[in-house]
């Protein structure tokens, strides 16, 4: 099966490579793994955006003096921004517990790489793009990193890579595992192939019992699966207050008035949100909207949509704009949405009115904000269900209900505050997963201590 997979991958690569080279040669080199360094190099010939500056007291990058002799590197992989946010507390915990070990982080998407560079530049020793799951690229990747363990965060199963790692004796552990309904169906459909891939995994630490059920249905042995919870709850949520909050409000020129933050939005959610915002301004003229589209390439598209609809919109990168009156802000930067949620009086999390499956509800909840979302939350089914149950979140089925709920919350401060408190309590009550995960990982990461040999000569007195 895997031989067939590699043959098909090779044929597809041969066919698609020439046009891909013409469109984006640099990105093509990255996906083929041609920018990977040899051990001992210090970033020579690599794109500057993939270099991670060494931390104080550490010399070099790959192959630096931090790595314990014989210990091997800890390789963590995250698909994109969502998975990367899950990886943040895990990487921080690995760094704290194993300060002498090198940590390599790979990310598949360009957006994820940029966010990783900003968020984890002080935690990882090396950051690089994950190449295609092509046998030649995979071999280069493994030869460059020489990992002691491969930790896969949430999803993004790579059949070629995982099987190659197993052949070399490197264990793959899935952490914070999540299986969407769509992925679960594909597991069942392609079970004869998928079960061979899943059985190459050493261990799967899943978020919920439903994720456990779906991955076992794919063919993995149940004794390799454990439900540990969601490590996203264990991120270090830092309240936005004091000078930091004032700095943001001064930048937005919004010291007074209510703020609605709509994050991780997709088409056609922005149009729905703008229509609701226009209706809300009739009753709440001092209301401001901060909207953060999920995909970076849509920043300008959403800005133009807002302007065409007659709103006084401005991009975040155009601030400060003194003596100008704006009430709609396009968050066209990466990695700042988590902070901006802290400015909200009410938050809406996108990908849920559009049938995407929803995005992370924890960021606004952790700030103690009422969290609204649409009916399509199958990527966070348990989280959305329990957030509703505890009274910290509210599902709105369409644009009309979104308007109705927003009017009620904006008009009743006490209800907003109560809902926000329940949301924050929900986050606190579900913390502790990271400790369980680290305890399970420890035997796979710790280097067995070699007993000291006593070389002193034993003498006998006759």
C-alpha cells in the first residue's frame, strides 16, 4: 500500500512540478525540502524568514551546543495557525522541562510559519516549512533533523513521513488529536490504507471521546489511544489591561463606546456581519467593529467590501489616523487577534455561520467575553456544546438571530458580564491537560542514563 502511495505521489509530482515552478519557484523549493541545512551550518543559503535567532548563551542554530550528546532533537509539527496555537503551550512546556534539548518546529502553511516565527522565536531552535510527503523530500527532512521523537499536533497525518520515521526507529506521537466528521468518514472509506498508516503511530492522545471513537474506527489499535483533553485550555492567557489595553484603545482612538470583535471570519460571513453592524449602529451609534478575516490574502477584499457598503473602514496597519472618524477596523495583521479579543465587549468567532467548522472559541472566552458563534462548529463540537451549557457562549443560527442577540447583549451590561464570567470559568475548569500529556511523553523523551563504570583497579590483600 505505501509503495503504491509513493509511486502515485511521484507521478503527481512529475506532472505538477513544471507549472508550479513557473508560478512560485521559491515556494516550490521549500515544499521539496531544498532549503534544509546540513548539520553545523548557521543559516547559510536559507531564506531569512526561516531563521530563528539563537537564544542568549546559545551558539549557532542547527547542531548547536545545546543538544545533549546522544539525546536527539524533539521535532514538533503543526499544520497551520490553528494547530500552531495548540502547540504553543506544549512547546513552552518542552522547553521548560528539557532546556538542553533542541526543539525543531515544522509548519505546513506560509501563514503558520509567520505566526510561529513571531510567537515561538524564543522557544524553538529551528523553524522550517514541512515539505511535500514525497519520499525524496521526506528523506532529506529526516536526515537534516535527526529527531529522537516526532510529535504531531492535532491532525495532518503524513503517511510517507510517518512510515519512514518508524523504519528508522523514531516514534510518532499524536498530541491533542482531533478528527473532524469529514476526516472520520474518509478514514472509514479508505480504512484498508489508513489503518496501515495509523498503526505506524506509537500513541494517540485525543481531545475527546468522539475523536477517540473516530480514530479507532480508522483501524488503529484501541490500546494506542488515550483521551487526555485539549491542551489549548492550558495556554497562558494574559489579560489585556493597564497600559497595554490603553495603547490599543489609543491606537484605535476608541477610549469610549462599545467594541464588537469578529474574528477568524470567512466568506460570506463578513457581509452578514457588516449588515448586522449597520443595523446595530442605529441603536448604538458609538459601537465599533473590529473584524479579523481568517485568510491573510482576503484582508484587502474585506476592506473593499466594507468601504463599498458605505462604512467608515480602515486597516489596522494604517493606524494611527488622527483627526479621522472610523468605526470599522480591518485587522490585517497576523498573530494579534488573540490580544484584540481582550478589547471586546462581545466576541463572534467565525467559520461557524459559513460551513467551515468553526475556529478556536477559547481566546475570547479566556478574556471573560461573551462568545457568539454560528451553527457550524463541528471542528469544536464538544467545546461549543459545553460553552453553551455553562452559559458562557451562545449559538446563533443565522444573521437575524445574530442581530437579536447582539442587541440584547449590547443593551444589558449585567448580562454581558455574567456571560463573560461563565466563559472564563469554563476555561479554568478545563485546564490541566498539558500536565497529563507531558507525563505520558516523558518516557519517550528522557534519555536512559548509562550507569557509570568504575574503572578503578580492584586489588586484593593476600
